[in-house]
């Protein structure tokens, strides 16, 4: 397992990983329609591209294949944290989260925030993040629930 900074040349691979990660989610958690709408954001959402280009992020790769990535954009917000479907629940998300937290502390930030999915919020809770509130968002006319979360340093 290797860790390195995300660069602009990683954009296509990160989009593919993002798509795979979402499509792999158990349908007891998110429906097919929700997964399709959410996964499409890799190609339909200009904020995704902006986060990859302007954000501060890291990726994990094995044998030259990206298996997980995370990014902060803006600096005090974790905007993306995804693992390839067959690489989930193996500690990669935790490794990336801790790296982003460490980096933020070194930059002098006093907190990080995020909006966590029904899948990822447990990872954040396990790492001492707090839920501010549960919220609903609309992606392509489909409603999603997520958690607004924060961690103070």
C-alpha cells in the first residue's frame, strides 16, 4: 500500500473509483436510483472537478491502481473520501482520514467539517467526530440523508 498526493492527472482514475465506490453500496442502504444519481456526480458536478483540481488530497494505490482517495476543499472541509468497492472496510478510509486531520493540524486549522453519507458517518464517529445534524439533500430529484459533522482539534 502506497500513499501519495493527488495530482490533476489522477482526475479520470478518481472519477472511476468514485463511481465504483458508490455503485458497490448495498441496496439496503441506498436504492439503485439513489446510487445512479449519486455516482453520476463524478461527471455531472463541476464541484467534483474543482475539488480534484483545487483541493488538498491524498490517494492510496497498490500495483499502480488507485484504491482509495480523500480530499479537503476548501481547506477546513473533507469533501471526498472514497474507497474502491472491493477495498472498503480494510482501513484505507481511516488511514486517509487521519492523514487529512494531521495535515490540517500542521497547517494550524482548529477544526475540520464534512457531510458524511449513511455509509461513512460511522467511520467519522469512530475517529471522534461529532454529528451536528442530520440533513436531506436533493441530487437529480432524489432525496438523500447525510450527516453534517465536525471535529475540533
